[in-house]
């Protein structure tokens, strides 16, 4: 079964991941920091933005793929989830470079957590063999 919502989301997030990687490498080169953050606060921000991305995105994509394989007829909700995830992770990365608290970082984190919660519950629902709710009630 094709899973286009997950694949397109993963493709877009792959590009975001590469952008975050390039930012880390660029700072490493300009600051001559080969390991760790070298006590450089900008390097630490970039490392954490990259790491936070890698901490949240894989699980969310796994949940999306499992749901899309199991209940592909709910694809509109997965497209929405994927779009929100891409926007949330970009917002969070932007927010990591700004003084805290700020709406980009907070919003990106809260949306990411909310998606993980909703997708986890949806996956449990499907995994237990329960009938998904009718689109009329969603």
C-alpha cells in the first residue's frame, strides 16, 4: 500500500534535516570546533536544534507510516499531521536561535508533542483492532 502522506512529509523533513546539519557544520568550520560545542553558545543552539529534530521526527514518521498503512482512508488527517509537523519543526528550529521564551520554539514544541500524542493514541486504537471513528464524527 502506498503511503504518500508519510513519504512526502519525510522528504520535506529530510530537507529540513539537511539544512540543520549544514548550519551545524558551518559553525564548526567557522568556529574551528571539531567536537562538542567548544563553549560556543551559538554552536550549542545549533547542535540542540539538530538533536531535538532527530529526537522527535523519527517516532512521528513511524506513527504516521503505521497509521497510513493500516487506515489509509484517513489520509486527509495524515496530510494535515504531516504539514503541521513540517511547520512545527521549522518553527522550533527558528526558535532555538532566539532568546527564550519565544513563540516559535514553544509553538513548535507544543505542536510536535500534540502530534505525537494524537498519533500515538490513533496507532494504539488501530493496533488494538478497534474501528476508526467515522469521518462524520471527526
